[in-house]
């Protein structure tokens, strides 16, 4: 089921949202086309956020709240192995508990904001100056990867 919720839709009864979230393959898509599948705890969080917004309340999370690498990957729209790379690179905090990894929600939120800001800067760079050396280098790398794939 595909549905697009506007701010006006938030005021509608939450049974519509429950129907969307309970349908298999429910996803959130941002303005750049990045998709995150909504299931389990992420769907419950999204429902709570919409419910709070519909009542004029804020939904807060503690910076100390933690999530698993799989949950962090879902939120960031990357693979679980990429989460481990982010941890190794120091981009995400990690609080190991025995053999498990717990990642603070605040750390995930900060990285998501940094990624959005970087994507915005890259987009503006392309729009403002297509002849910029970094843009030309990126285009050359893209052409080289494409040629490698065809070979």
C-alpha cells in the first residue's frame, strides 16, 4: 500500500495510520527518494510520533536511549555492515554490552543530520557550479565505475 501523509493527514484518526503501518512493506520516503521500511519498533516509534503531533505534543527521546546496529541501519537507510564501519571510523558511538553493540540514539540522530547536510551541500554544489573541480572529479569517477561495470 502506498500512501503519502501531509500535515493535514496527521489530524485524521490514527486508524488510517495503523492500517498503513500494519501493511507489509510500509515505507517512509524522504524528498531525496531515500526509503526506510517501517516495521517493528520503528513503526511503533513513527506511530507514537504522529500521535503526539496530532495532539500538539512533542515526542522526545533521550540522547542516552540506545538501539541495535540493525535499528540504526534502518534509521540511516544503510546496511548493518555500514553501521559497523561508521563505528570503526568514529562516526557513531558504540556502547558494547557483552558481545552486543548498543548505539546511542543521539549519535544516530547527529549522523543522520550530518548526512542530510552533506547531501544538501553536494546538491547545491552541482546546481551552482557544474564546472567545479570536485564535481568534475566525481563525474570522472562515476564514468570510470560505469566503464568498469560494462567491461
